[in-house]
């Protein structure tokens, strides 16, 4: 599943953060962080790939 990756950029100095915070730590300006979209990134990549072969399904009576 693709997930949109976002970042927060200070409008005064251009510093970039992964999470929103009230104050930019580089220029100390308050409420200047704006959300931007960086693009789509594949999440849950570990779930892709070969998972083996499927076995024949048995009913409980056969077991």
C-alpha cells in the first residue's frame, strides 16, 4: 500500500522536520511550520515477496 510522505518546513528559514511542532528550533520562530507532501512511498515493504507454496486445505473431518 502506498502512503503519502509528509514533512513540515519552516516558512522563515526552510528547516525541515518530520513532525509538526510549534516552534522552529533553528530560527526560534513560532507557528511558521507548514506541511508539505514529499510524494508516495511504499509502506509495509517487508510483506512483499515469496511466501512459499499453498498446502491443500483439509476439513476437520479429514484430520
